[in-house]
C-alpha cells in the first residue's frame, strides 16, 4: 500500500531520516515507535505531502507520490495529529465536513455521512454543533477522527492521536480506535512513543533511532529477539515499574 524507498530528509542540517526503507502492508496497523526526535512524525508528514524528501521516493498504491498527484492522493489518506488540529471557529460538524464541502458534496450526503461517523466513533450526536473548546479532549479527537474518515480513505495516518489525553479517556479511545480499525479494515500507520500502545495496536511495530529503522516485526519478535542493545534498552526503559519489580525478584 505504501512504499518508502531510501528516503532521506534533513532540516537545516539536522538529519531527520537517513536512507529509510519502509513497506506498509494493506489492511494492517503499523506502529512507528522510538525516542523523541527519531523521525517518526517526519515519515507521516512526508507521506501526507506536508514535506518533500531530499532523496528517495514514496509510492502509494503503486503510484509515485509527486507534486502533481498529491491533491488527489491526499484525498485517499486521513491524517490525525496529537492535538486534533481542529479549527476553533468551526463546529464539530463543520470540522468533520471540511473536505466533503471542499469537494461540493450535497448537504444531505454530508449529513448522512456525519451521522454514520458519529455512531462509528461514539461521538454524541447532540454535541455535533458545539465548537472544539466546548468539547473534551477525547471528544475533540473523535471529531478529528471523523474528519479523517469523512472521504472513506484507504489509509489512516495517526500522529500520537492519544498523546494529549488523560489515562482514562485514553483507554476508552484506544479500545474504540482498535475496534474501528478492525471493523473498517483500513491500512493504519500510527506514531506513538508508548510501548504498551504499540503492542495494543500494532500488527507490525517499527522501531526507529536517529532517523533509521533499527528493527521491524511483531511486538513479540521485538521482545523476544531484540536486534541490538538499543532495542533491548528501549524496551527495558518502558516496562512498567511493576513488571520491573517482578523481573528483579
Ligand atoms: P519524532 O516524531 O520521532 O519525535 P520528528 O520526525 O518530529 O521526530 O523529528 C526528527 C528530527 O527532525 C528532530 O531532530 C527534529 O527536531 C527535526 N525536525 C522535525 N521537523 C523539523 C522542522 N520543521 N524544522 C527543523 N527541524 C525539524
């Protein structure tokens, strides 16, 4: 579905990605994980076309991602960022409807799709006319998810979508998100720095360090056969204190 080939990207001399190869399977959830600054978000921003690679190529559904094709290909991808990125002056409904309005969908089609998405994302119908500031963090992310799903994209790109939420809301949304991914059979590429979240969502987990992929596989593989000392340390550092206590016993 998505193919990154020898991608390099620097920002004013700071290397964000270095000769990165990555293949994203269709209908699965792939999780990008790694320490802050290792290049996770850059991968998503390159795929959605907010950045262009210095070197290398990206293919989406077999088509080269190039400037001329970007607007059309972007409509086949949904993108959710950590703080939701909602427009504060638009209601939840209008935020969700943005792309459909841009494409001049008829009002009744938009209304029907929003009802469908509100049900899917467990967003209360009576809150659809509220503005983002009148919604909880979890509700804002549900609106952001509705917006990303509006055009029924093939791929969902999620950049720490739960990162700004408190633990209980985060758990609820985690469970709902996984159910949505499974029921819709979407190709999902998600960024997190949380190992537990990577294990919860990831069919495949990709661990990065300093702009390079260190290991890729199932979470079980990462846990059982860490590729090197860094992987081992990364996993160890994220084990819960309770687990660490048990290991120490
Ligand atoms: P991650 O998502 O893993 O935290 P990023 O992909 O955001 O990492 O960033 C990778 C590296 O690129 C970091 O060193 C970051 O500071 C740098 N970087 C990312 N975006 C920019 C930018 N717009 N300008 C300058 N440096 C950037």
